[in-house]
């Protein structure tokens, strides 16, 4: 279905009176990578540290999980069926029918302490994702693209990568340096080449770090705040953001689901919380949702011959 935007309401993030609700108290140690599969009416996401893939069926509330052999950074659809997931060792094909994983391409095999973290598929079917130092100390992480030309490194020098995400026209790619608390914008051409890296926004909230980004149909950039108790939404031209507050500190990423793509799903984490903090945040690691004025963009599938 086509995505339409009422620009009169696009400036307001959520529908008046809407409040976040926890739809699955799954207790993810590091929930990430929410993915809306419209044909299934289901929300998929991962627990990186818990080594789990989760599926929430919106119409029925059915919940299902699959174990992973390694830490899992993201899950995205593959054209023709099944999924591509980012495990610590690289890109794998995942078949939920039997829970199997098949290696597609090794990534950073010369860096045994690296893992994959967060991924995105653009309108051309290219898979963009990042790697990072699993100890969160060394700048060994990179931004990668996987397309018909194979796997290539497009930027490097990150301790923790997050994103990317692209604007509706597909000409701007956003990517995050979490520890530097910077959201970058790149120019993206039709061939999938990046140029013109610049700072789009910087997080200045004490204790908050930008996590996964998502772009809505009006071009606003949504960013989960790890340690920031909510989600920010930045205008495409830059400037002051709106904030959605949540009852948990570590908000990792959002995506849009539902029949009209106006249901915002939010993954969270309890990673890094003390026992006392977890007691005060019983829903930390849960899956939340809230209704929004502006729809998101349809999910793209990876279009690469494997």
C-alpha cells in the first residue's frame, strides 16, 4: 500500500493522548533491530547478548523465539523468502522453518573481538550494516555494504556503530558513532557510493548515547537513546528534536508497523543496569509500541544473488 503523509501533522511525533505500552515483557538483555513484516503482520527483533531472534504477531499477540549460535546484531528479509542475519562471524541466511543458519559471508574474521551490530536495507536492495568492538573500547568497527558487487567497507574507525538508515528519496544515509554521540549524514548515489560525511546531530543529554536510527515517511530521523529514557525525532533539515519518554532507560531502536505503518515499535535493553536499577525498571528489555501521526517507510528486502 502507498505511504501517504499529512504534512500538517507530520511535525508532531505521536497522536494526542497516546502513551507507550509494553506488548511483550521479553526481558531482552540487549533488544535491537525491530523489523516489520507486513505480509505476516509480525514484528521481528533480536536480543544480541541473549542470542535470540523474537517474533511478535500483532493480530493475535502470539510470541515465538529462536536461539542463535552466536551473538546476533540484526535480522532483515531476503527477497524470495527467509532472512539475512548478522551473527558475530558474519552474514548468515536464517530459515525460521527449521531454525538453521547458513554462512553467506564472513566479516572481520581478522578481528576476533568484533561483532556485527545493526543493519538496514535500502530501496535498491543493498544491505548496510556495521561492525564494532565487542569490548566497546577500540575503534575497530566499520560501516559495510553488501550488494551484487559483494561485501565492501565504506567507512571505518568506530568503536560502536549503529544504523544506518536512509531518507525517503534514498539520497542521504544516516549512520551513528555511538560513543562519540554523533549522528552522521552521508550523500548516497544511485550506485551505492557514499561521500560528504558530515555531522547531522550530536546528543548532548547527560548519560544518553544515540543507538539505532530509523527514518519516517516525512524524512524525520528517529533515534533510540541508550541511557536516555526515550526516543528522539529530528527534523530532516536538522534542529531541535521531539522526545518520546519511556519508563526504561535503555531504548535501542524503533520501527513502524501495523496496517498503516503508524504503530511505532521500540526495542529496549537491561544491559548495563545494576540489580537495583533493574528492580526500579521491571519492563527493561521489553518491546513497546505507541501510535504516531506520521507513518514509516515500507520494509525493503535484500536483493542479492546468493
